[in-house]
C-alpha cells in the first residue's frame, strides 16, 4: 500500500529527467499509453520512495515512465508513454499540445475532442 501523502508531482524529479534526456522534460507533453491523456510531464504523479522512481498518469494512475539507478547507470522504461512531444529549438509548431480527454461511459476508453 502506497502512502498517498508521499506522492509528488514530476517537478520533484525534474533533475533526474534532465539527466536522462538531456533537456528539461517537465514541459514536454506526453500521451498516456493506457488512457490517452495528454499533458505536460510535470503533471505526472511521482512515486520516489521505492528502489526506483515511477511516474504515473494523473488521470488513470497507470505507469507512464519509470527508472532506476544501478551501479552501471540508469534503466529507463517508457512503455507507458505512447508519445512524447519534443519541440526542436528551431522546429515547426507541433500542433496543439494539450487537449481535454473525456471518458465515454461504458467504453473504458477516453475520447479526445
Ligand atoms: Zn492515463
């Protein structure tokens, strides 16, 4: 059982994410592979009190990203992120970054507007 008082937002692990990806990832938009929620990485729920760090979707709480430090480096699992929208410094606009996700009754799957 996880003590919910220990859950942080992903800003708490911004330094780790920057170390892993080489950029500030907190404003990067992710898409949850489970529910389709789109949102900045900073909105993920950070569970940091285990052997590794787990970032969960703020809508469905499914795992989006997890990593652990080992003596040999970092192990990273991003299977829960269907997409990461990284802006290039001089690149084109990637389109709308955040769209609301509205669950449809009975389907168990959200539908984007
Ligand atoms: Zn989700």
